[in-house]
C-alpha cells in the first residue's frame, strides 16, 4: 500500500528545550498527519523529555527516533547514508524540512581553554554546532524534497558581536573580540582566552552560530545555480533567550540561576509585551520554527537565505554578510571535513 505521507520532518536535538517544544507543537499540528516526524537525540536512553511527548502524541501519527552524535563526522555520515538509502528505496519519504537545532555550549569557569573536542579533534562548539551540520546537509541533499524542501538553522544573537544583547553580562567587550572570524582552521582548533571563562565559552558558541549563518548564504548561492536543487531554501532563525532549556548547564551558578529561574518567571509576560523581544518561552520559539518550516503566506514559497528573528524577517550581522568571508569559510570547511567526490548531490561544492 502506497504511503499517504507528503514527506518527512527531520529535527536534530529533539530532546532539548527548544527541540522538545517543537516536537510538542508539531505532533499536535495538522502537519503531523501529513509528514513523518524523524527526531534525533544524542542518547536514546536519556531522551526522557522527548519520550514523554511522544507517549502523549496522537496514535495515528508516524514518529521515529534516531540516535545521532554530532561529535563524530563518521557518525554524521553514517546517519546521512542510512537516510539516503531509505529515501532511495522508498521506505522513507523525502525530507520536507530539516531543522538543525542540536547544540553544544560550554561556558563554565574553566572554559578559558577549550575543554571538549570531537572524535576528529575539532573544538566541540565548532565541530558539533557547525562542521557536523555542514557535512550532514551536503550528504543528505539528495534526500531533500527538490520542490519544497527547507533547511532551518537555529541561530542566536550571539553570532553578532555588535548586538547590544551581548553586553549583559559582556561577551565581546573590547575591540579585540569584535571580529569573530579570521579562519575556520583557527576556530576548529579552539581559541584560548585569558579574561573570563563564561565569556570565553560564549565566544566559541557565538562563533559557531556565526559560521552557520555565513554558511546559509554561501550554500544558498550554490543551490540556486544547481540544475536539480535550486528550489531548496535555507533559513536561519534566532529563537531569543529561552529560560529553562538546560543549554547553560555548563555555565557558572549565577548564569544557571538566571536562565533556570529568573527568565522563566518573566518570559511569558515579556513575550506578550514584545513577541520577538529578548525573552521568549520555548513554546513561542517552537511556534516560530513551525513558521520557518511551513509558512508560505509571510515567507513565500521559497524563502531563500532568510534570517528570522523569531517570527519576523531580520538582518544578520555585518560580518555574516561578508561574501568573501563566506567563500573562505566554504573552502576551508570542505578541506577540514574532507568532502569527497561523489559524497554530495550538490554540483558546485568545490
């Protein structure tokens, strides 16, 4: 019997605060009747938030959970190959939406020096938040819906060193921190600092988000010129500051108190006063991810290289829009990831 589904929705980091909120929003939406939900987690045994949502989901929707380790490019390539094989043989519908949500952040007091590295030896924020996504998207493009496919990168205001939201507490205070990208190779090793552990970790995190936005512009240009993949759209979305997500678990106690207790107290009122302001509950950002994934009224049918601040179009940082830096990043990323001939469906990948 032929499948009645229109495609698949693939979400990485589906057990996290925003990821699980999106899953909750998705499974209760009309889209859940039309698309298979393919949700990835780092460890199936500890994905309790996701499991609780799935257990309460309507019984007639289709859901799969995959284990996915962004700390290993070998694992990334294996998952992509498995998905490609299933789409090719017809046991999985093409990817209608891919949401790159999984994230690593270490902003502890000890983070003056990078403390974690991927299997290949890359600094973890660079490797998991950026390079793994770079490889995964290139590898999985053949399985993305060629007419309506969207890829959504979850960004952050920390990608912009001039954004005043980074001033309290200060992350980029000092001119030496304003230029975030000089080379991918330098960021891949992990930059050491001498001033403050929390700010140091946040700079690495912010840099990884900057790379994702720069990549969005560059890969969209290359897709636009591709004879088969030109209708695929790449977007970035800043979800704002969401309390209670657990992303700051490797941060000082004071930061954990703010994000775990204070922000949740105020975010529901704050989002009512300013829907796309600094503070937003996860349900609001999950709603915005649904818009980025499916909306055609506000975004149009093919929202290419669109940067969203919540639910509204916005302008990404000046550095992220530097075309020369975008091209440099692409060239270095291809080399660092060791992309091979035949690995990607994108024609103009070199």
